[in-house]
C-alpha cells in the first residue's frame, strides 16, 4: 500500500481560517442562521435547490443580424400610447426618442463563478440526527476527531460516502468533521476502500460542480489521498474520469499571475491550477496503462509526466 501524504488537510483549514479572521479581519462564513444554542439544527432548504445548480439567464441578449452581419439589440415592441403627434418631427431629428443602448457584445457565460451550494448534505443530516460516531476533541495544538468506534471497524460502504458528501460543507463543525473523518478513514481503511470507489464518485463530482475555490481545493487534496490510500484505487478511478475530469479541464489554468511577487498559495495548497496538475499527474502514475489516454481524452492539453 502506498504511503499517505502527511499534509493535514483538516488542520490546515483551522490555520487558514485563523489567519483570515483574526489577522486579516475577514468575517466568518456562516451559511445558516443560528441562535447559538447547542440544540441548533439546520432549517430545511428548498428541495429544488441542488449543489452545483445554476439559473438560466433571463436578461435580454444581443441578436445576430444577418442583414448587417453584426449583433444588435432587439427592438422594443411599439406602445400604442407613444404614437407620433404633430410637431414631433423636430424631436425625432434631435434623437429624443432614441434610447441609449450599451455596445452589443457576447454575454458572459460565468463559467468560473461559484454555483449554488445549499446546506443540505447527507453528512449534515446524519450528524445533526446523531447517527455518526464522531465528535470534535479540542486539544492544545490542533483539533482532532474523537471516534466512538475505531475507524477500521466501521462499515465503509455506509460511512465513507456520507463523509465524502460532507466535504462540500463550508460551515463548522461540519466541514472539519467531514474532512478529518475522510482522512482518518482513508488512513485506516486499507483493503476496505477499493470496493467503495463507485459510491464515492457522485459526492466528489457534486463537490467539484460547486465550482467554489475552497471546496475544490479540499476535494483535490482528498482525491490525492484517496489514490495513495490503497493499491489499485488509481486504476479503479479510470472508468470514472468522464465524471471527474471535465471540471478539472475547465480550471486547470486557474493560476495567479503575480508578476515578480511571491505567491504562497502553492505552499498552502490553495493554488487551484497547481493542485489540478498534481492530481492529474498522480492519476497517471497510479492509474495503470490506460490512465494517460483517458486523461488526454478529457484534458486535451495534458502532457505525460512519466518520462519527465
């Protein structure tokens, strides 16, 4: 079995949040209203909301005109109360009836904009109901999970998909418990992880489809740990590249152009483009003979790292 990387994803979340809130003064990210009571529960959201969902554009867009060969704004429907009267010729000549319109240009697709991420994950539901054998144990240096049952004795077919579904959470303690729970289970799972791979694809795809920067960075780091957690996991992921890699192909060049300045995002595992490249290279290294051709099919600009 491959050695799991030593970087602590869940511990880095608290360090990053402390720097953002205490030092930079960024307000805490709260997605649900709470009273501060220990009996708080998440208010149910609209069942039509789904993670990664987006609304269709309803605003007016320019229309291509075959007569002029360019985009033009559609003309407004005539109003019966705004007909021309005697003496209006001068106003027409001065352009009083001509409405100023912005320059027509193709509308933005908002491909990189974060999408809806409602607080309705299965992990949040099970945790609030008391069905998960976990609790936060506060220590002097960092927080850890207090497991009521040893992770290696859990039913991975039931619990591992639930914990993976919680990695898209952005509110504490759900985010920490889900991320740290995934790390602990991957560390102790060994041969229990491989049979559960098909059940993990939908939670991973859902987390990536939120297109949220922090959620995607966490998901990519956990994907790397998943591939390194046991033998043949990388090869078992190859048939599911078509579900995972389209979003990675979209964000693979999402790097900060800082010029001659120093960017610490790579060291902090916060550079999305670098994380995607590391993940793709790990997929190729651990995915067997068919990994590269499948990655190349979904990410055409990817180049092999095996002979580098």
